[in-house]
C-alpha cells in the first residue's frame, strides 16, 4: 500500500505528507534531524529518516 491508497473513515482519499531527512551521525546531520523532528511535529507530517 502506498500513500495514494489511504482512505479516511468517510471513504475520501487522505493524503499523508512526509518529510525525509538524512542522518549519518555527523554534527550537521544531528542538527538536520532535530530540525526535521520539529518541522514534522509542527506540520503533522510523518518523518522518514535515511541513515548510513
């Protein structure tokens, strides 16, 4: 299932928005992760973390 397959209780399509951030443990990526966590929370987005 993908985001376009999601339906609300009334049968209308619901779009789930997500924010994607990269994380590698570096100081800059820690700052980016903090920013992304706050943004995702404020905007009610899902957060996807890509790590290496």
